[in-house]
C-alpha cells in the first residue's frame, strides 16, 4: 500500500512551489489544472507533447482530462520506475465533473461524484509499498473547521477525503514564509506521525523533497 499524504492550502500559498527541490527523475506530476510551474523548470517535461521533429515526447508531467484519465494515470504509475506521484490540484477533478453535469437535477449525481473521487483515492492506495502519493487540494471552511474543498455540502455528506489519508498537511504563511503545518488543532484536519520530526516540531519549510525524504526514512522505503 502506498504512503498517502494530502496537502491542503488556499491558492497562492505554495502547493506547487513546494515541488521546487523534487527530483523530476523520480516523480510523476498529474496536473489537473494546466498552469506553469512557479520555479525554473529543470527536468519536468510534458508527456505527449509534439516535438519539432514530429516525435511525441515521453515526459513526467501529465495533463489530466477528467477523473477517468486520472484513474488510468494512477494505475499505470505502478509500472513506472518513478516512485513519487503528485496530483495537483485534486479538487479540480471534482469541480470539472460538477460543471460537466451542471444541468443534471437530483442528488444522485453527488453520490456518483463522491464515488468517483473515492475510486481515485482508493486506486492510489493500491500502488506498491514503495510509492509515495501526494494529493494537493484547496481548502474551505465547513462548520468551523478548515478542510479539503470539494463541490459543496451534498458531496461532503457522502465523502470525507481526509479520512483516507494517514497524513494531512496544511500550508500556512508566517512572517513571509510558507510552511507545512505538521500539527493542527480542533479547527483543522492536519495529522502527521508525531515521531516523524519529533513531538515538539509543529511545522517546517514547504519543501516537498525534504518531507518526502523524511517519510521515506520513517517508513524505511
């Protein structure tokens, strides 16, 4: 079973920027929203891009069309030599499906969308033990608690994404720095093994490479 981590933050808080030190040779980036990387690109290549010689590039960045496509990418990752899968931003998959079905009436579509999101998360957990999977997502405040943004209360009643992740981080801003919050309180869903960095450490720089190294050592992958 893969090591699953959910990373939450509002737009502009540095989710994608946290990839700046990740080795592209070891990672796959499933890009659910097409946007430029916010750092100098040194090895991230778009999969399927048509090159000047008319050949097709085999890359490590996959632009996701829909939930079914993301599901295929996750399942195919098991055959890759890369052991780090990053999904950025996961809530966009649900939002796109919601917009595609905007004129459908009734509650059935919310049950179906919750099931589709669950199947994506479940497929990621089934990757081999040496995989680390990072789901990035935006946040929302619901009933006084900061949690992962979905597509509204009717879907929230059917799916609690944080429950499927043993690790949930949230990016915060403090004194001009962007930090991974490792220990939360009753107002959020942050959770992290207390022995990962020690019980006194409550945050760290939003450097996904450093966090991934710590997880790999902690789980002895």
